[in-house]
C-alpha cells in the first residue's frame, strides 16, 4: 500500500481526550488475572488462541 494513498484528514478517529476517558486502569491483581486467562486461552486450540498468545506476550 502506498503511503500517498492514505488520507488521514478524512479518517474517522475518536478524539484522544474522549478515548482516554474510556480506558480503565487495572489493578496489579486484575492484570495478573487477565494474563493468566490469556495464557490459558492461548494454550487451547481455538480461533482466538493466536490472539490470546499475542496479547499474553
């Protein structure tokens, strides 16, 4: 894909300040729980295993 073909002015991006308000912070315990969940899903054979493995890394 040519970089010249990208029209960033017409792209529909969410404003940064609106996006940041929606991002939730995880506690350390929640982050570890999420990591364990991702690692478990990554070990299973299924359609989301590769994505879970990527996120777990």
